[in-house]
C-alpha cells in the first residue's frame, strides 16, 4: 500500500506544470503593478494651480503707502511654481525710497 502511494506521488510531481495558468497569473500581477506605478507617477507630478503671494513694503520716507499684498495664480508643478514665484522677490532703491517685494508660494 505504501509503495503505491509513493509511486502516485512521484507520478504527480513528474507531470508537466501548467505554465499557461502560471504565466497568466504572473502577467496579470506585473500588469497591475505597472499600471499602478504609472498612475502614481502621472498624478503626483501633475500641474496644479498655486497662489503666489507677494508682499510689497516701502521704507525710507514718511507718508509712503502701507504694505501691499498681491496674489497671482501660478499653474505648474509645485517645484517649478515655487521657483517662478520666488524669482519675483526683489529689493530696489530710488530717491531714498526702498521697495522690498517678497514673494512666497501658497
């Protein structure tokens, strides 16, 4: 009896594997993983609309206008929008009046 069971196990293990089912399963897993990675990449680097807020301060003489705040829409990736916004920051002096413009991304 033991010999028959052992022979049946050997025959079972020697049968050819069903590679088509295995490959379909493996292919579907790889396909789903690839699609997921692509979707995450596309949506994470997507352009969005940000607000560039610039504060303008005048100093030097009495009677100058109060601090002004201006907002500008910037549509780009966050990294590029921040660079575009912050490059508008500047300081200039004209006739004893210093104008300082500081821009930040929100």
